[in-house]
């Protein structure tokens, strides 16, 4: 289950990867939110020019057991619409610096909040457990996702976890070839369809290593093929296309995983945290 379930965010994120029929239902729901809780499954099917079975399939794709649980979630999301009053706001050319500071900060905060609406607590728990038991952790990421991997390597190295990050296609293929059972591969990709990532994913799967995906809440090849999926939610904004929102969301997921592992193993890792803190502090005296 999601940490802070918000069906409206899930629909927005999933919409473009749905089947044509499911997309018709999704678009109607998003455009007629206030009306949805009062509709029967038959009424919604008629209004969307689909069928009862199609509406039910849409509900299940969204992660609900049936139409009633879907409607309850819609009602709950409508009840907290006040929290949605600050939507993502793109930075416009020529914006005043005060506006840029405010909008960038608010958008980053919203990326984290929306990620908490789609990330599954049970999947986080599974990820923490396999990372604790791993022989070795390998992070795969291209571009901004690679920077997130570098941050992850720095964190997990501090608690004496054997780990490394690979940020280019060639080194990723080599690393994937050398993965083994007992290893954990963390693939970081907003889209879940980056070609270099998918090539390494195919090789890693053959090794028997556990695969964790950190990726957008969407239907993607990466999400389909991973053993554990940690979803993020990010805005689609023009000037922010330098992966600002996704980077902040992904860094937050890495922080959660690191804190989860370090907390569970605190008796063992305390000495490593103290040693690494002391050596770094001594260099800056």
C-alpha cells in the first residue's frame, strides 16, 4: 500500500501508459472529479462509452480490488483537495527571482509529497531487507539518475556496504555481466525506458541478482522486470526538464533506503558512521 495514497496522482502519472479504453475512463475521471463518487459503475461506463468490465479493469490497474474501493479513494482525495491548491508551477522566461525561488522550492516539496502518494511501504520494506542481506550493491543510472546513484554509493559506503555506481552504458554492461546471486542491482530511471538501463537490466536478470527499480509511477519495461519497484511522482514542466523534480524524488527514496538499513543495523553500523565522521571532520579542522 502507498504511504499517503492519492488516486488522483496515480491516475495522472499512469494515464499515458494505459490502454486506449482505460485512458478514456482516466480522462473522464480527471475532468469530472466532483461527479465521480456519485456514479455507479454502470453510469461511469455509459458516460465514458466503455463497459462495466472496462471500468473494473481500470480500477484494478490503479491498484484497487473493485469499484467501491476505487470510489472510496476518490472521495478521500477530494476531501484533501485543499492540499492540492499549490500545483506544480513552471518557471517562465523573465520571471522575477523571488518567483523562481518560491516556485522551484514549492515544486520540489510537491515532488516529495506526491512520491509519498505512490511509493509502496511494503516494497520499501522488501528493498531494505534485501539491501541488508546483500553481498554487494550496484547502482545503475544515466545522467541525473547517475548522480543519484553516486549519492547512494557515498551513503552506503559510510556504513561499510560494498557498493559501486556505474553511470555510462559500457561500464554498466560490464558491471551487469559480473553480478551474481546475493547481489542487489538498483536501477534508477525516471522513465523506466532508458535503452542503456534496459540493456544492463536484461543481463542482470540472468545473473540471479535481486533487481530494485526506482522509477516513475507508470507502466514501463523496467518496472515490469524488476523484483521490487519503488515509485516516484514528478511534474511534467518545460524549464524543469533538467530532471530537477525527479532528482529530488529519487534522492529522497535513496535517503529512505539508507535510513532504513542504517536504523535496522544501528548497533553494527554505528562504529562505521563514527569512524567516517571523525576522519572527515579531522580533515577540515
